[in-house]
C-alpha cells in the first residue's frame, strides 16, 4: 500500500481556528500535514489552506459520516486533489451516539460509507478512518490507508500499530500545553477534556488503557490529564510526540491547547525545533 507523505508531524486545530496564514507558517516550520479538526461546516476551508501552501498535506480529521454523504465527500476529494497536486487526504469517522441523532449500527455504517467511497473512485490510499478500538482499527487496515486515532496515548499507538501491522498509516492526535506550571497546565487541559469525558467511545478507550470511573470525574484525574495532554516546558511537550513516533506512529497530529485566544505557534515552533 502506498502511503501519502504526511511527514513526521502535523498540526490539528478545530476548523474555525485554521487560517491560510497559519497553514503557511507551519509549512515553513517543517510540518507535513494540517489536520482540519472536526467535521467542517465550511466547505471551502480545505481549498483555502491548500491554495495558501505549496507542499503541506491537508487532511480532514474528521468528516462526519452522518452529516456528509459519501458521494459529497468523494466529489470534494477529487476536486481538491485535481486542483492541488494530490495534497488532500480524506479522513472520515462515525462520530458519537451522544451527538449524532441518526447514530445506529456504527460498524455497518462505516462499511457502507467505504463502499460508497469505492463507488465514487476514492482510492484506498486517499482515505483514513477515525479509529480507537480494535475492530475499526482492523477495518482501517483493510479498507483505508490507515487510522487517525484521536485523544490517545503512546501506549494506544503501540497497540494500534500491532493491530494495523507494518504497512498502514497511523496518525494519532496528541494534545500539548506549553506551560511549566502543572496546576495551570492541567486547568487549561481540563477545559477541553471535559467534553470528551461525556462520550462513551472515548471513555471505553480510556478504560482499555487501564483508567477507571474515578479518573473521569471532575474533568479528569491528574493521572488521566497527564496521560492525554503533554504539558511543561518545550522539552516535555516535545517528548510526547516523539514517544508516539517511537511507538509506531507515522505522523503525529499536534493539537496545542492554550488559554482562550492563545497563539499555538510558540509551542509548534518549539516542537518543530526539537523533532524536525
């Protein structure tokens, strides 16, 4: 299977926070991929990011299968790659039963969506699946270029690589907070983590990693926060993406968490200087 060249590091940001200027800046820092976080309501955002850059891959992380028909996703895939030299990667996923009213038969829905992408001539190497558990990870190896797990740890990456095997792409997301004060850093982390602790598929993933109900209260225990969000100085936040790479990741999608309105560039620059 031919892997799309994502580089060792990417950035992940919610789609409303991504701008062409930021994409150009991270391309200059050496990042290989911009992951468009969330299922973008703006249909033109990927095109704007691609038009503003010359090398970097733009990937969706992820298109929600309930809100975006496969036929629409396939048309966008071909349009963007035709215009921008094959630099677009389609990431798709099933979403969450707590948020998606239509949510039902998730595995069968993913298979049907992939069948429809096949019918739309989206190549296997042009798509990745949001995948946390073993069943969907195996499907990602069989029916896609690989997997884009969100909110995981290097331990999960090591396990995912064993399930995927040596060929498929593995591109986990990793949250970081560039803040040496652990109390302040954990507070910033909990502002984001709290929303995921109400979603069963993430809780199940954390339970597979050994965490228990006690870890999910109050925005997450210190142990859970520290496992999911790297925080500290530049060396500390750079060490976590490096650990994912050592555990078998091909690309790590770095999501910088800041206090509201903060600039992610200082942390991204520190990580690039350490790892690129």
